[in-house]
C-alpha cells in the first residue's frame, strides 16, 4: 500500500503544481484571474449569489482569505458585495455582468484546455481518469469529513 500512497502523493503534488495551486499567477494562463478567483466565479454562476461566508466555506478558504479574494474581485468589477438585509453581519456576493462574462470566458478556456489534455491520452487512460478522479474526490471529501468530525469530538 505504501507504493500506491507514494504514487498518490507524487501525483497530487504534480497536479497541484501544474494546475497553479502553488503559484496563483500561473493558475489560468492568459487570464488575469487566479485559480481561487476562477473557482469563486464558477461557484457564483451556479448559485447566483452567496454570502461571503458560504463562498469561503465552499472554497475551503479562511475568513480573511475569502475577504481579500472578494475585495480583489470587487476591484476588478466582477462581483458586488453588499450587506445582507436580513442579517447585517453577512455580506452577499453576486456577479456583475462583467463577472458573468469573465466566468464564461474562463469556463470556455478551461474546457478547451481540458479537451486538449484529454485528447493526448489513450481511450483507456481517459476512461480511467473519468472514473478515478471523481472517486478520488469522494474519498478525499470523506476523509476531510472524518477529520472535521474527529476534531469536534470532546476529549
């Protein structure tokens, strides 16, 4: 099992590095969006609006990090941030027209990029990726959930 876990560690490290997770300036080549911004824009496309806290929770970002991210996106004209009228402690975040346009451009660029990557694989490799990646995501989410539950248990 150690060999498989070593392959998983090395593979995830390579994917993170190549995807730009460690260097936000390389996240979306040819775009002014970081990977975090692109993910936040896509989440807002699917939700229409979210509280800053909901967005941070979905993206796995700390309160201060999501705040800086949203402020940067406000500065780029991609989102508006307003106090939630039903609970003034929260900010609602929603896309502007420019944000929707940017999100669509990013989604299209990423789709084309992913198609090029997948086209370089054999049919068997493509099948393995389309089965393996969602399975890996489910397993990683379950592990994260177990960790959170364990941290919440009293000593």
